[in-house]
C-alpha cells in the first residue's frame, strides 16, 4: 500500500484524520479540516545510539518564579500571577480587533523601563506599529521593533547572550519555519514556530509572548493547538461594541487561573480598571422586570454584575434560548429546576439571558441571580430595589452556600445596596450582625428556590403584567428577611 503523504488536520483543535470531512470529530467545529503534508517520516524506536545521562535535582533550590518580574501594568501582572517569569512562554489569545497588539505594546513599553523588550510583528509594517505607539503616547519607549515572519531569522538574531527581558511575537499565525512545506497559519507551522521560539526563550532566559488570533472560520490554526506548549495561557475577551476588555488566565504554571484583569479601551489605548465592581451594572431602575444584580467574585476581587433576562411567547416547536455571557447548559438546568421544583413552566416560551457589559461569568454562585432574573421576567415583577443576589442552586432546588460571602456583602454595601438574597444557613448569625453594622446590609436567607419564587406572586396569565400588589408583596416578604 502506498504511504500516505498527507493528513487532514483540524485547525481549531489540532486533531488529525486520514480522510477529509466537513465536521471535526474531535471538537465538533465545521469546515476547519485542512489537508497538510506529512513531514519527514518519524524514525522508529530509539535505535542503538546511547544518549547522555541526565542530572537529577532535589525539590529545593532557586526557581525562576522567584525572579518574577512585574511589568508595571498591574492588571496584566495580576493575571500572570504577579509578573512575567523569565524563560517562560505566554500565549495571549483573542478575537481579531479586540486589542491584543495594543495591550502588548503597552506591556512592552512599561517593562522597557526595566529591561530591553523586542516586538516582532508579522502582520503590520513598522510604520503602523509606530503610529499605534504614537496614539498611545508611547513613542519614546525604548522598544526594539522589527517586522519578520521567518522563525529561522528571529532565532538567529536573538540566540545570543543578551539581557533581553521580553519578546513579543504578533502573531504566531504569521510565523513560519522553512523546513516545513505547509503554509503559515497551519497547525504544523504554528506548532513548529512556537516550539522554536519557546525553546529560544528558555535557553536565553527571556519571556516570550505569542499572540494568537481566535478564528471561527478555521482557515488558520487557533490558539487552542498551542495551549499545552506554553506555561501561561491568557485570553483577552470582550465585546467590540463595549469598551470593556477582560484578560483571563485559563492556564498558568506560575499562578492562579481564576484572576481577571479589567481594562477599558479608550482613544489613547487600554486603561486599567483597578476597581471594576461597579462597571458591569447598567443604570439601575427600580421598576425594571427581568433584571437582577449578582454579587460575584472574579479571582480575588468582588464584582457586581447585572443579569438581564427576557421571556417572550413563542410560536416555534422548539422555543429559542439564547445566552450571552453565561453557560447555556447551566441555564437549561435552572429552567428545569424552576419547572420541576416550583411549577414555573417556561417550556413554551423563548428565554433570553444576558450578562451586562459583555462580561462572561463562570461561577455557579450566579445561579440564584439568574433564577431571580428569570422569575422576575416571567412574573412581570421587579426584583426588590437595592438588592444583590447570589447562591448556587442544586438539582433538588436547594440553595447551596458559596464561598466568600463576606466579601460579596461588603462590596454590595459599599456600592449602596442594602439587601442580599443569599443562601440560608450561611451567612452565619455572627456575620449577619456584622453585615448590618458595617453597611446596614439586610440578608434574606433562603433555603430552597421556592422561597425565591413565592414572593414574586402567582403566575400571571400570558401577556398580563404583574400587578402593583404583587410587587408590594415581594417587597414586604423580602424585607421581612
Ligand atoms: P488591536 O490592538 O489592533 O487588536 P488586535 O491586535 O487584537 O487585533 O486593536 C484593535 C482595535 O482597538 C481597533 O479597532 C482600534 C481600537 N483602538 C482604540 O480604540 N484605541 C486605541 O488607542 C488603539 C491603539 C486601538
Ligand atoms: Mg494585532
């Protein structure tokens, strides 16, 4: 049988197949599979040649993390776990146009005061990068700037004893290794280029940041195929129609992965938002139905976020459910719990859920806030004013305690909220007292979703809006605590 000379590789997840198909069996993406030439046959086994012996070391000793270097952009450093680690590789992924180049130019400029930084662009001309620097007011930063795409040239230039602190490669999908025949941007090229550049960074002790575009079309390899090769994976996300951007760590060998960095895109680049807690609250009005305020925790910081929902009658056999900023599976679960445990039937209606400000929440503690928004929309009764909601919902409808209750309450009190709908046994009595003393926070402890649904009143007939009486009752019951 003739040897196969090509294989079919999914550009989204890197899975490889012997035949082409429209949909990748690995990750389920459509139209992402491309033919790639199989490079020089892999040698079989090890052969006879003896290798050198390797040296073992103990667990104690000076590690690179101890030499962690803050860049000076606090939100970036926070997500990296306190600063960048020499000899490590960082992948910064994100949609095109979200602000990756802007962020990294700012990071390089900030670090350049301490250590030499190089910025290699494969996408833009030197002039374009200069223009951006001018716009950011960074034209005087001492960054070594180059336009290059050949990894061999980059490695030859930088493989020398040097005190380079940071190398930025914008983007990895434009780089190529000349020993491979595949086009730049394919899985094979992206992996080989990344490997060579990360190897160089480890050898020479600088940090390399690889920019990776997230692609939906699958014509170029996504950053996913690189995640296992780097030490830290950061995603820069947000909605291009909002000015807020969130930098999130999804993997970090040198720090926590639940931290976020919050930035605001302005005319003069990305501005750090050191205290983001009020950022994701829209202008609140007391009489709006279908909205609740979630007292969340992102990484080490509390964050208040508005959750909005809309429920509309549907004529479709399978009514639409659309979620922005939260997990669709989790929404389905909450709808099922509301139906099974409280008799609130939403199966014939369209359900839309949106997290305000373009944020994405992953915390199960948002369950109760989502349920409150849904019930409020279904009943046409607003959630009581100046109220935050948090708590995890179990399948039997019970409300589970969540972590860092005190921090959530404190932040809510700081922002002028006076009431929290929260899990029952926790916060403990002592905390309740303290909460009152600190910010006059009243806690409405609930043990089951039923306790949440009941105060919103009886089911309204379709199209009819909640009565003022029901709303009043909600307030009475809620304020009863
Ligand atoms: P960019 O960093 O080029 O995105 P990426 O590298 O992720 O593709 O930023 C793109 C957008 O940011 C662009 O649409 C313009 C906007 N922008 C600002 O709003 N203010 C600024 O100061 C800069 C430099 C860019
Ligand atoms: Mg860019």
